């Protein structure tokens, strides 16, 4: 069984070359897009905190480009593997949304290379192997299995 640390190292290696975009969102679209863009632009992989992206009702990553999601994925994986936050809950639920929304047309899936897809598939397999009890009986269990099937087809 892969450890959390080994999995994080694999994700870090697969996504290391993704540069930080100049803009993450269509910031000229509206005030909300501009605010989300500024939140993501004003941080990096090392200082983004769960409080910046942990509220599903106000998640700037929902408005992000695929490159922006790929850039922050190593940080998001760390959030997902951490114990649940008292204020925001378990981030893996939210990460699953970003990895499964749109099915085979998921913008991050379409953006990623085969190596990156395999690394994400390893993350999802790791969640199945080590965090099943957190999903058992909840709608997210189906989402996890569907996401795992999608990313494993890489």
C-alpha cells in the first residue's frame, strides 16, 4: 500500500512543471470572477490555505482554468489527505468534484498528460484503499468510484 507521503511525492513530480498562470479565471467577466482570480493569483502552492478554497459555496477553483487547477493540484491533494477541518470538513469531497465534474470532458482530465492522469488515478486508488470508511454509504462514494474509473483509463 502506498503511503500518503509517497503519493504526495508522485503528484508533486507529475505536476512540477505546471507554471502558475497569469490569471486563473475570466477575471473581466464579473466582480465574482475578479475576486476569485485575485485570491488565486495572490497565493502559490506553498501558501494557499484551506480557508481560501475550502468553502464549496465560494470556491475560486470552480472558476479556474484547467492550468490553474493543475498548478494547485499538489496543494489540493495535501488538503484532501489531511484530517477533516472543523470549519470546512474533509476537502477530499470537494477535490472529487473538481476531478469528476463533466465526466470524460472534465477540464482538468482533458488538460493533463498521461503521466499526470496516472498520478491522479493513483491518488484516487489511494483514497479507495485508505479512506473508504469516509465515503461508505454517501453519494461521494459513487463519485469516487466514477472518478477512479475515468482517471484510471489514462
